[in-house]
C-alpha cells in the first residue's frame, strides 16, 4: 500500500469521488485543493494552487503517489502541471496516476498529450488513464443546468457519437491503479456503447420523466453562448476543439480496457440515468 496518496483537483466532480472511494478502500489519502473551505472535512487536506508554485512542494511532502488532474477545459495544463511533475521527480514520488483524456494520444499538440509526455519523460513511474466524456456532465457538470432548467442539451456535437463513461467507473480504475501494479501502462476508458446526443436526451427523458431535447448548435452558436456565460477565450477555443472531435466521430471508440482491469462491464448510460434521476427533479 502507498505511504500516502495526494489527489489533486479534489473538489471537482471526479476528484471528490476519488477521495471518497480511496477512503472507503482504506487508502491513506490526502486531498489537494485550491480553496480549503470546499474540502472534504473527513480527510486531511493541503492547499495546492497550480498558479502558486510555492504550494507545490509542501503539498507533496509525506506522500508517495500523486493522482494528477488538470482543471476542466484547461488549455494551460502543460504550464500548470509541469512544475508539479518536476517537483514529484525531485521528491522521489513512486507513482503518478495521470487522468488524461480519451484520444489525446492521437494529437501531439493537445494540452493533455503534452502533459502525458512530461509525465512519461520525467522518470517517475506512471499510470495514464484516458477517460472519455463523463456521463456526469449531464447530472453534475456543465450540462446539468440546461437539462434541469430548460429540458435541453445545447451543443455543437452534430450527430457524432461518444462512448460516455461514468465517473464512478473511472474512480474504480483509479483505485485499482493505486492497489495493483499498473505502472508504466496506459489505458483508454470508455463506456460500453457510443451514443449521439439525441440518444442521450431520449435516455435522460425516460429516466427523469422529462421531455429533454438535444438542440444541435452550430459551432459559432455554441462558442458565442460560452462567451456570453463568461468563459475565457482560451477555454472557449478548447471547447470548440473538443466538440469538433465529437462531430468528426473520434469520440465514438469503445475500449475494453475498463473490463480487463475491473473484471466487469462498465455502466451503461441507461443505468447511469436511472441512478442520477434525482439530479433532474
């Protein structure tokens, strides 16, 4: 068992679930947060702000494993995570579990692919996990309010399909990576099937009792909407690139990596929607 596990971005949708699962598994977890008032009070926390490099080395003190994540839609991930990776090497961290993103290994300019190379070339043992879009984006993330308040999904995803994966399944693989010997390996994490957003809307409608509709926007409409909600321009560009990938069909691949590690099939979108129905009530 690791001597100590630092979970970065621990107040995000995925980070909170990793912390909870690590506690349940009896793992010695510490949460790294930018704002400690949002931390889980049941576990040790430490301040880590990627914009403040003075917080990095103290956050790594006393741990042997780092679960490393970038903030969502972060085009500056290499500049922000690079110093953490360098400090992990200096601190002789025994393993970095990097949460990357599905498909970035096919685009060498993608910010998270650059981060992958920084990890791989650091000399620190690593495990790279590449999950596809989270199912929870519709219940907890940036699409949840549209479903709940407008019975709508507004995206420029065209009719492209995505093999969505539940954050709970991603967490199961993170815990496996902390308990098993998965160092030096890279895994693509997807759900069991690829769905377009009209199918997603239909499934959510059936589970929630609402009549949810997917509104297929043009890229310009989606980006203008993001700007109107105050999204910074670099993040707007990142959002546009992500959904260009979806429209082109590159998010539709289905991997067997989850089942090979977990010994079971990943959650279907139908099962997720039934379990998340209260989020849309």
